[in-house]
């Protein structure tokens, strides 16, 4: 008999759970960068925190059930490989977008980017859950 006791999945790591909680607080039409989420969690001084890469890893592994498209790269470019799904959601939610930069006249038009100046959430209206 193996060491497994039942078929329950492993517990969600505390840091990943906190990343998902912050992600769920972001209102439709608004975004935070991976770094913003990391800074938010660092403000919880009594708990260990990570950086933007750890936020991205937590979302990659556990974020399928939360609005993952609301946590974005600092350059406003949609997540590679998920551009179409993210852009569909941004348009549905009314998230501010702007045209992507075209490297040359002959290059294909790049996908839109998030307008972070207008789309970035400032945390207002976030209810503390303790």
C-alpha cells in the first residue's frame, strides 16, 4: 500500500492561495501587474512573500478558476499563448486597450496592448478579508 491517504489533492500552498485571493479582488475592466500583486502581498508583513515570478508561477499552476487575465505583464502585452482568450475577456469587460507597436511597415499588425495607465487598479474598494 502506498503512503497516500485517500484521493484528496495536495493542499494549496499559502502563497498561491494569497495570490488567488488578490486576483479575485481585481474588478472587471481593471488589471494589476505581477509586480503589483507581489507588492500587495509584501504589505502583509507577517507572512512570507515572493516576487513577480512567484506570482506568475502561482497563477500558472493554480489560477484556472480565477480571473487570471487581470494579472498582466508590466509592458501590457497579453500573455503569450493566451492572447486571444485574454483579449476576448478584456473586450467583454471593457478593459482599456491601445494599439500594439509595429516594428516596421512590412510587419504584421501586433495584437492590442493593455493601456496600463487607464486599466491599472489602485486597490480602492478592496475589502479586507481577515
